[in-house]
């Protein structure tokens, strides 16, 4: 998954993802989300499914 795709799935800007990848410290709320996604892979799977569903609706 690219930075841009990941950002879209979790609702962040691509620049936020890029900053975190080079060592920037996440905000408190973003850090909580990252910890939840790391702890439970189903969370990320649900985000991906929701993102795909939203994309399908946008194309209509």
C-alpha cells in the first residue's frame, strides 16, 4: 500500500503519513489510532473495506 492509499484509508493527508515515516512524532490522537491498528489487524481491514465502499459510492 502506498502512502497516498494508506492516508486515504485512514483519513489523513499523504504529507502526514510521509512525516511519520521519517520520524516525526504523531499527534496524541493519531498515535492512539496507530496503536489500535497495530494491536488489531481487523481494524485496518475494516478501514480498507469502508474506504472501498466509499470509493464505489463516489463513482456513481
